């Protein structure tokens, strides 16, 4: 969910940024306006467009994917380019991550890129849904539910996908903000497209497949989301076969325990959103997995109980190893999961889980 912050902020520190308070904090009340809020928000320090999904080829082969574009402000961008300013001058950094889980072959591959806005290596438009980093792109039309195109390639692995949503944007939190801590500015503006019909082509190890499936998109922006006493987070996106979706995030404290402002949402089949405070859900790990690459010990498999959702949900990773190890931002686990009724074993849906701070605490 926020795994790409660290790389950009570390580079920002090296390059010498202005203080975060010169960026706009995410505060309530905030009223989302679409399609405007699908576009970039340069007044805020951090922003991301985050896609995960489950895809199937015509032969039944199953894939999970992640493609995330991130914008990090080095300093607030002026309304127009300054006279005499070099074309190499950068106001923004654009990290991006791309991963494919191939269930049949049991492989997980990932790649990253990092661009500056100098010479348009990276960009995120404030007037249209147009984001890119070194040739990886997100494009969409100006609509409440935009039709979007994704493209990314790294060697023999690639995505070219078209996505569209039958549901309106699901706004998380209360008063237009999603809280991440007790301070007034420890928050973000956060919404999701929780069920995106997806089709196109996916290439894995040089072989191209025509695929269809379902994706999830998060768009989040703010300036002061996480605090030094938070070591990482567990984030869950759940798509149930009955048409409902669930988003949960649990922020872990450095000394143990959970940040009380952790929360979630339930989205019904018609797109109506119900906010879930921390006491309305429970997450219990059923096992663990130790990374051979980093020696980090991650929870692996979960029982999730949510107020208003009758069955207890059992989440099972498609592969144990879906770790993005030793990237420039952080080491984290980002994986596709299947979802079952814990009592009956019946399959109920699919989802994605992100785990950060297990290899080392997240430091912003």
C-alpha cells in the first residue's frame, strides 16, 4: 500500500528537500470531486496509483500482478516553469514497481524503475489521468469511472491491460480522510476502484497470453501519513464472489501492538461503502514463511473476521514467496491470495495482501 514511499523520500533527503509542512496536509473535511481527483495532486508530498489483480489465460493458466506508480514531491511545484530554469531541474520523483505471480510455474518476478520529472522521464498530469515512469504508463479518460490502460515491460515480462469499473469510487475513512495516527495531519485522502473488469495481454518469461480477470486500484495522496513509532503495516484487499469487497489495513507499532487508527471498509454489491474501525475486524495469522533471500519472517495465511460478514475468511497465498526483496525502496511481501470459508472450505473469492516492515522497520 505504501511500500514505495521510502525510496523516493531517501533520494529526496539526499537531494535536499523542503520541510514536509510546506506541502498540503490531508485534513478533514475533504470532498472528493471526480474525475478531478483521479489526476495528480502536486500540492501533496506523496501520491500513488496502485493496481493489483487476478488474471486467467484461455488455457486456464492463472496470474497475479502488481503495477504501482508513485509520485514524491521534492518541493512544491510552481504553477509554471520558472524563467531560466534548467530542463534538468526536478520537482518530482516517480518510482514504480511491477510484479507477476505465475501460479502454474510457481514463479514470482518483479522489477522497479525510478524517474524524475526532468526531461519528462516521469510524469503525472494534474489535468488528466496520465502517469508514467520510464515507459511504464497509466492512461485513462476523464470520467467518474474512467476506462484505463496499463503498460509495463521488463525483458520477457509485460502487461498491456484495459480496465473498467461498474462501481463508483469507494471512498475510505471518515470526513474524506483515512487516518494513520493520532496527529491532525497523520492521514491521507484515499479511494479505490474495488472491482475492475480487466482484459488484454500478459507476457511471462517471453510467452504472451491473452488474459481476462479482475483488478483493484488504490489512489491515495497526503503529506504526513506515517510516524516514527510505526514499523510497518499489513494491508488486505478482498474481492468476494458475491459482489462485495473488503479493504483492511493494520499499522504495527515499533514496540508491538496496533495503531488504534487502523481501519477498513466494506463495499457492497451496489458500491455503497461502510467504514470499519479497528474493533470491527480481527486478523489472525495461521502460519509463517521465512525468506531465503532476506531471512525476514513473514506471517503466511490468515483468518479474517469482519463485522457484518457472516463467515470467517481464510486467506491462502497462491505462492509462499511473493517477496520483492532488496528493492531501492524497501523489502516487502506483496502477494495474491485465495479466500475460503474457514468453516466449510468453500471458495469465496480472491485478494491481495501487502506486508511491510518485517525485513526491517519502515523508515520515512
